[in-house]
C-alpha cells in the first residue's frame, strides 16, 4: 500500500535527499498553458465568461455570481449548532494567535534632523479562495479571513465554487457570516482567480456595472488549476504561495504509538489522491506495525479509495534512516507542510527542525488539531517551499513602508558622501539633485 525508501547506511547531501524523497508528479507549467485562455476570457468578458466557465467546469450556471446577503444569513441560521460552536472556538483561538503577529514599526534618528521610520500598512483589498472540491472547508474561511482582518484590511472578498444550487457550500457561507464577511462569490477554479486579479463587469442589471473590483493580494489553497492561475497573475497581484497537494511528514522513533502514526498518515491522505503522507523513522518495528495498521484503517475509513490512492502514490513513503540525526536531515531537506515529531524528547527534537510549515510536537498534537482548533494557521507552504516560505499570517496582508525625513543640516552632513558614491556609480545627476538644495 505504501512504499519504502531505505536510506540506512547512506550519507546523502541535502541536494541528494531532495532528489530522492517522494513528491507528487505535477506539472504546473503545463497546466498554466491550459489556464491562460481562461484568464484572458474572464479579463475580456467579465461575468458572462464566469457564467460560461462555471457551467463548463462546475456543471452549474449560477443565477447570481455574488451571493445574496439572505443566503449568508440562511446558511448560518441552518448550521448545525455543534459545528457552529466548533467554528466559533476556532475563530477565537485563531484570532488570538494572529493578533500577536501584528508587526511593529520603528523610528531611527541618526542625528538631529536625520530620521528614518518604518510603518506597516495593510493592503487595500484582498481576495480569499476557499476550495470546494472533494471536501468542504469552512475552516479555510477562518484561516484566510482572520489574519486579513487582524492586519486591518478594509475590503475582503471570498470566492468558492458553486454547488448544484448555484451557491457555495452552506457551511462556507455560514463561516463567512460568522466572520462578518459580506462580499462572497459563487465562483471557483482559475476563473475565480482571474476575477479577483482583473475585476469583472456584470452582464445583467442585478450584478451592477461592476461585479467585482480587482484585489491587491490573493490567498488560499486550491487545485492545480488554481495554483497555475495564481502563478500567471502574480505580479498583477500578490499571492501567498503556489500551494500544491497537502502533505504530512512524521518523524518518529521506537517510542511512538503506531496507531497514532498510522491514523495521522490516513487523515492527511483523506484530502485527495495526490496528498502526500511520509513517515521517517529509524525503527523497522514501527514501520512494519504502521504498514499493518494502514490496511485496516484504509478499509474502514469513509474515503478509503482516495486514501489508498494517495498512500500508494509516488508522493507517499516510509523512509528508513539510521538514527534520529539522519531523520532530522531528511525532514529538513523535505520541508513538509505539516511535520509531526513523535519521538522521545519531542520538544527538544523540534528545536532542531529548520524546514517545516508547522511543527506538531508530541503524541497529542496531531495535524488535525492545527487544521481546526490550535489557533495556528493551516494555510502552509507545500512542495518543499517551507525551506524559505512561511504559512499564511497577518504579514501576508501587510507591507512595510520606509519614511525618510531629513532637514537641510542633516542632508549637508552626508552631502559629500552622496556625491562621492554617485560619482563612483557614474550617476552625476544623483549628486546634482543634492547640490540643487544648497545653491
């Protein structure tokens, strides 16, 4: 069901590990070629293209692309009370964590009259993508909206694919209502990314002259078509990342409970057939027991077919290593979206991790906790991008602006130095712009 990669007795560099570790077989560049005409169509025809593309890809032609306020209210009213309570807890904890992420500005005065400040400001408007394919993700509404709100973004638009009734899933609409989001669109896929990036005019009177204004930043996970679309509009707008299939890596030793390990591998594979589940261990006993348990767990779980496909794919494996140090080298080279540490002294081991979107420490911190209730964000870098990228947060919706304020005396104090450096760079007009202030 799940393959093995035996690295015992081998000393490999980070480059060699990166090449040998399991990854999904994706070609975003090829998908981008298919997506480019979709983006162009939306840019040219606006809402008319959005309706045509929704009918083509989602099998439904929404009567209204923008979700009416009454539909948001009705969705919350009909939401299961236990689900509502869970979302409310998730919102409170996520808000508490992200409130602590707000960056602080600073002011430096080199001498009287020579001041540089840095200010953090939210972007004007953001578009938040919430998937709606094999699973429904009201939790992703929370993870996208809360950091944008905590950043102080004044304008938010949520997009999510329409269901058979022409509206996004009611759980998604209910989550939007709980968070006070009023601008929601029944648009998914690459066409939703195009609408957010370029804006769209309405084709019928009730949509108004402008259906959707363009945004400054687009965030949120999606399938390969959404990822390719985000790649193509990057530069026109900012994006959080090119999120690929979800992934879990578990670093475990002989002290780990194989039932926990197996259950967590299955839980991540449940997302879809390209999801990645990787176990890194020096214990052959643990590896064998996990393999045995997976057979029964996959047979018993609701989405067993997609789980089996994910576990049997090239992106999933059990990686055998000589010891904990070798295991750390593997997970640091892999750079998992989610990394669980199920070892003795797990907290100390976690401090030695250098590449992970989020780290889950010990036997009672499963990835599922982070997906919903931990307060951390579950929109995280995938495909090894955790080596250099962060998960979604308040910083994703803000930018730093430096403000320079010198008086004449302070400028005069560095005047000669500016002239010297400008001359060395053969940019005399730079120096002349300074000299003009002392004529």
